[in-house]
């Protein structure tokens, strides 16, 4: 009985961790693939920005905040200044830009 309880607990923890990671990955993919300027995705527009200004890419980060995920892409402009673009993704997959930088990215 004891072995069964430990096994069940382990399986529940493994399923919960896999589910949480899937949601983080899904939130990141939703933002990356969102349509932006000239039918380019957010990811493609950000890649173009980094090429033009030769900034160092710090990559994508996802943070869980209550019932939503915050998805962020950061660039290093010089040794101390970072440029960050951030979006909120709720559990329904709705994206909301967090701040003027993310808002202005996909507007002409």
C-alpha cells in the first residue's frame, strides 16, 4: 500500500510538471507566432530588429503570474542597458502587450 501511494504521488507530480511546462511553451509559441507588421510574426519582426541594430539577443523568457503567463523577449543594447518586449497571455490564449514597446512593435 505504501509503495502504491508513493508511486501515485510521483506520477501526479510528474504529470503536473509536464502540464505546467506545456503551458509555458504554448504561451511562448502563441506570442512568437502572432501576426505583426506585413504578415510577419512577432518573432520574425524581433529577429529583424536585432539584425539592424546588432544587439545581443538574451532570448525568450516566460513567467507564470496568477492565471496568466508573461512572455518576454530581451536584448542587450550595451553593457548595462536592456531592451525588453513583454506580453501577457491568459489561459484562453488571448495576448495583451505589456507596455508601449510591445504595443508599438506591431503598429505602423
